[in-house]
């Protein structure tokens, strides 16, 4: 087949954009992934990126308010959430599906203190775990064992993350939230880095 650009240049008329543009070729649909699973994974990307933004906002608030180790730790959590988003992206790409780049709303910017951040992080991890359980249950009900394995990998991560938040919640309850306790607590957070 002759190249349309060369053919146009050989003719007496000037080439136009319409005469040289080609429609993008459409990929054949991969039978290993359903549209519903694609929606679940794009939602997972959105939620993991939003989690990263929540933790980044918390990190900046902590650093700005003197909780330097807490700020570093929540920045680390933010970075980890972006890695989790990449797991869903890589899965979609392996299936020949271009992942969606989500628009994200701005997370909360001000907090009552370190205890507030810990409690909100704990609650957020419970919400994320519920979402991932839904993804895994859907994958299992569809007999999609590859997606189910991805869901199990996410749930393993959630167990670790929930364990970290539970430890922090337990320490708040055990040692209190006065200024001296918070100062010592922030100092000890460097052990989590």
C-alpha cells in the first residue's frame, strides 16, 4: 500500500491535514478482562492516588506543625500509595488496556493534631480495605483468578498497613495525647521510617 503522505506530495494539490491523518488502529479486545474489571481497576488507581494525596497533605501539615518524623512517615505512606496505583496500571497495560488518569479532588488540608491524623488514617485504611475486598470478591465471583491474585496482593498490603495504624492507635490510647506525649511520640515515629 502506498504511503498517503507520499501520494499526496506527488499530486498537484497541497496536502491537507485530513489527507494525511490516519485513524488510530483499534486494539482487539482482550478476552481475559471484562469492562467491569477495567472499571474496578481504574477505580483502584483513582483511590490509591487519592490516598497518596491524603497522606501527602497530612505529611505537609505535620512538617509545618513541628512533627518532623511524623511528616517524613506520612510522606513515606504517600509514596507507597502511588506504588499501589502502579500495580493496577501495570495489570491493565498487560491486558492491552490504557489506564485512565483520574482527576482528583483536593484532600483535607488542616488537622487538629497528630492524634487526628492517626485516627483519620486508620479510618481511611478501613475504607480502602473494604474497597479491595469488593474487588477481590468480584474477581472471584467472575472466575478471574489473575485479578483475584492482584486483589490478594492488595489485601496483604492492607493487612500490613492496618497493622501499622492499629499500633499507632494503641500507642495513643496507652500514652495519651498531651504535648509531652506527642513530642515523645513524634520522636519514636523515626523507628517506622
